[in-house]
């Protein structure tokens, strides 16, 4: 199966009725999927078996064009024009990891993602500039006011605001397995998922925890 984000557009809906994106996870609803698409440009651990789509300007621009098309389709708004240069990639990857840390799911009965976590806990605020327009017929639109990676930061910030207003934000999570960090949308009734794939990431973590317990006992 082609790993690229472009496969999401034509992908058949998954069990939850939403398109399946990279790493086999169902897309978050509406424009929130843009945050998910950004985080899932790479796994937490680098180098990872899957390529980082933000590794080069060409790859990042291709990813962004397709992610913005998905966003436009999901929101019914025109895709903003955002150009990425070579100097945008470092800050954009940092922003991705900041979001991954903010969204990290906390396992209940498994080791906390401190310890061997590769990720810093987010310790800084995110500030962005956006333009909000309410049209004469009462439709609200939003778009980034900045350029380059800052425009992406603005769009993820706007989607965070909207998701918090509509109640979908607590369902957007990144996998608790420290080296994975895949971003998934938790549709479970009690919002209890912590792994993007229980068989892959849950089992390996539980196995480690049980080995550690045996070691200390
Ligand atoms: Zn995972």
C-alpha cells in the first residue's frame, strides 16, 4: 500500500465511516484532521521505518498541498495558499513535535510516557495570527494571516480552538507508546483509548511493564 498522504483522498472509509489516513488510523472529523495529518507526517522516533514527510522542501510542499486540499474538502472553505521554504522545515517539525506532546495520551495501567519517552512535555505556549471573517450572509471563515510554517501554526491553532468549542479536542490523541506517537481520533464511548493500535503498541508496552515488574520483584 502506498504510504503517502495522497492515498487518503481516495481511500475507502474505515469502520468508523471516516477516511483512513497514514498509519491506518481513521481521519479526525472536519478541519481537525489537519492537525492529525501534520503530526502523522512522521512517527515520534527518528529515524523511523516510515519516511518523514517534512524532511525536504519538496516532500513537505507535496504533503502540505494535499493536506490543505483535505482540509478544504472537510471544512467547505477554500484552501489557503501557503508556501514552504527550506527555513520553514525545522520550525515546522518542532511545531509538529510540540503538538504531539500536547496530545499525548496517558496510559492508565502502563508506565507513564515519562521515563523512556523521547518527547519533551510541552512547556511553551503557541501564539498565532489569524483572520476571521463573518460574511454578510452570516458565514464565519478563518484563515492564517502569516506565511510559511507560521501559517500552518495558525491553522492548527484555529482548529484547536474550534475542536475545544465543539468538544472533539479531548478525542484527538497521540499514541502513548513513546517511540510511536501516531495521532488518532478516539471514537470510543468512554474516550479511553491510549494506543493507536492496541495489538502493536499496547502489547509491546504491557510486555515491557510486566518484564520490568518481574525484574524488580
Ligand atoms: Zn502507536
